[in-house]
């Protein structure tokens, strides 16, 4: 012992005499790097312990001491992995606040509860190297930073990265570094990366994560992503699962190979919620690419609101629907899902759903589109649960099925109000029963560009529908173009609405319940087997209607003499429907009038679809020329018609 003490004193003296930068005290696989300028006095207790820079070590544990010229960065702890071993280097100024335990390549660092801004400030833990049987665990109660500098860790027992710290943890993938983490498939851990507190994913490097037992990334509180490239390449459950909120400021997030949701955010019960515990997903920028294949899985799933204010989002779901026996209802996949509202202010979104009953956007609250570009394609059929049997492409009669027994494919579905204030929406839905845009309440288009190509209704509202501005083009191959179960208000904008053959309509208000279409502005072309017409004095802008053949890629115009009042180019995907009842071939028949072709009262001229146009500049009682391709006829404007525009 005396010899060891003499050696220690001698080393210290040499360090001081040579003005060495660092005195390294090695205890097993842990090195305490003590800058000579900070070391001060080294004290000994009963010849058994050494205390330096506040750290007390048993002399019997010290395996080596040496002096070198290396510089020590304060507030750092470095962990380097190599195969089945790991080495830890602790900066002298925080040595007394960090207790390391190393077993093979499993490293546990316990940060003292005394750590604070007043004591030493935040500690940075730097990880590098690789191990196929290693892990890193951090215990503590004060914020910390983890820097990944090219680390590859696979744990055979649990999570390779386990952070038992309820405060803010910055997990930084350093610039130009690639880091890969894999957890144990038979472990009980909640994720490959498990964080008890707030997790901030940062840096300009790359982080690859494989969740072989549950989630890939699991945080008890919020997750924020900035700058870093994060690739979730596999997960038995969610790609990212967290509470409070998820915010993506910039960087890149790719989620694939997951069996549940891409990103799922929950919040606590109302009685135990903090102000930031909102369950909200916010995308401010960056590039997000999510692909899920599980049954009824979601790309982005928020228990609260889902807000997109920028960035590029590409989200796809391929899983079909399922029957939830506990809730006694069907469930289906959706690219964006929120129990609250969905709001899109900016950004570019590409959403694709190929499973049965799949949806682009599905929210329990309201949907608001203020700007940006939203493109949605769903190709799956209707999922239904009938008499104990599941159908992934149900084509039977749905009249006796409740909404809980079936899930139809849709572009956008909102249980609350749906409002479009700007931006571009392009929806394509091909599956049976598939609707483009649906609101279970009031639907309003104030501005923007909306295009829907669907099988079932292109745009549907359970209450009133308002179109006040923008450009709207909808084509429904199996039902109505615009279908309002309340009043349908056309107040502005430019609208082309194409429905299929009778009894479906280009525009359809719920006349059976006493509602009506109401024209007070805007320019509208409606084509279908029939069209609802105004039945109330609220409608002040005249319209013209008749029956004629309408073909794809042709022009439909309305003229007053040589003056063109309205001109429309028929979409290339429109397929002409059947003509109405009554009227001779090629003849015209306005509602409740005998057409020149011999249509009886209430009939419609044959040889084409029901065509309705309203636009500014019309005068009730005046005659105009309507043309479709090379055909033309004279029509008379009116402000009111029969209470039911369907031709039967």
C-alpha cells in the first residue's frame, strides 16, 4: 500500500512538474480524466482511499494511473464500445456526480440528483464504437445530452438505449455519423430506445432503429425531431410511441417495416394532464415518409389534434379493416388520424391507402385546410362485418348495415365541420362505396382548388354544404357529384360537378327533408342523371337546365348572343351517363315544361344527361344558347324550379 501511495504522489508530482494536461486514474474499464489545472490537492484517507476533484476512490480498485497531453472537455462522459467490452471516460469536473457500472459491453451510468445548473450544469454522454451484445442505461433526474458519434449497438437482453430520466434528453446524431440500434426480440422492453422523459432527436447525422420486441422509439413524454435523419426500419408495434406531443421541426423521418402505427401520440386522463399534454402531432417542416402494412394501422395517429404547417409528407397504409369485438365496430387504416381536429396550413402531402376501408384523413373533430398541397389516393374496397363474416371488398346491399358494421374507403372524413380556406386538394377513390370528401357536419369551401374523382359521392355533407369560392371539380362514377344532406349553397367560385346516371345527380340537396340548392353567386356546371334545383326564394341567381350529351375533353358553354357567360372543359375521366325520362331523341326538356323534343310535363329530354348551369349575368326569363361539343340548343333562365330535380 505504501508503494502505491508513493507511486500516486510521484505521478502527481511529475504531472505538476511537467505541466501535464491530464492525470488519468483507471478503475477497471472506467477512466477518470483529471485536468492538472483543476486537480488541486489529492487527499488520502487512512491509506485506503484517494479523493481528487470531489471523487473518492478505493485505492484497491485503481488499476492504473498515467499522465498524457490529452485535453479534457468538461461535463463529458465518453463511452466507447468494442465487441464484448466497453470503456468509459469521465471528465474530472463531473467525476463526483456520475457513478459508472460496466459489465462486458453493458454500461450503466447513474447521474447524481445533485446535478443542476448551480452545481456543474448539463452533462453530455458521448457514445461510439460497436457491440453485438451491449447497451447503455442512464439514470438520473436532471436534463442531459447523448451524442451518438458512430455507434452500433445490439442488445441481447433488452433495450440498447434505456434512459431512466424524466427530464429533457437531447439525443444527437452527430454530423456525418451513422448510428444503428437494435433491441432484443425476446425482451420485455417497451422499445429499442426507451426514454422516461422528454426526448429531443437532433443533430445532422443518421440514426437507424430496429424495434424487435415492441416500439422502435418509446418516450413517456414528448418527442421532438430537428435536423437529424431518423430511420425506423422495423417495429413489432409503433415506429414512434410517445405521450404529451410529437413535433417535427426539420430533418428526415422514415418509418417502415412496422406492424402498428407509424407515429402514435397519446395523452393522460383529463384529471392528470399538464398543459403540454395535448396528444398533438405537429409537422412544421422536414421530410416525413411513413409506410404501414398492419391491419387498421395509422400513419400518424394523434389522440389530440394533428397540425401540418410545412414539410413534405408521404404516408401510405396497406392493411385492411378489422372487426373490433370489444367496441362492436369496424376499424380501418388511415394515413392521418386524429381524435381531435386535423389542420393543414402548408406543406406537401401525398397520402395513399390500398387496404379495404382505408382513408387518407380521418378525424373525430373538424378538418381545416388553409394552404399547401394534399394529394390522396385510396384503392381498397369496402370492409364489412355481416353476420359474423368479414368482407374485404363488400359489394352487397348496405341498406341494413349500420355505420359500425362497415368501413368505406374515403379520401377525407371528418366527424366535425370540414372547411377549405385555400391550398390544393386532389382526391382519387376507386373502391366500392368510396367517397372523396365527407363531413358528418357542415362542409364549407371558401377558396383553394379541390379535385375529386370517386366511385361514390365525390363530396358529401351530413348537414349544409357551402361553396363560396375557389375552384371545385368533382367526378363521381357511381353516385352524386355534390351531395348535401342539408341545403347546398353555391355562393361563389367555379364548380364542375359530374354525377352518374339516373337517379344520381351532379348536385343533390336533400329535397326529401325539405332542403334545397340555393344559388346566390358562383359559376357552376352540374351534369348527371338529374340535378336538384332551387325551391326557395333564398336562391337569387338564375340558372338554366336541360338535357344533352356531354363527353370527356369537350367544352360546354353558355352564351348570350355572341357573349360567352360561362365556359367549361369536361374532365378527361368523365364518362357520360344516361339521359332522363321523357322527351324525344335529341330534344330538350326543362323541369315541369314540355321540351321542344316532345317531353311531357315534368319530363326530361332524352339523348343525354341532365345539365344545369348557373353563373353571374343571367336574367330570369331570358333565353341563352347552351352548347356541348358541336351540339347546341336554346334554354331559358329561371330562379326557381320544381322542388325535386331528379328526373322521375
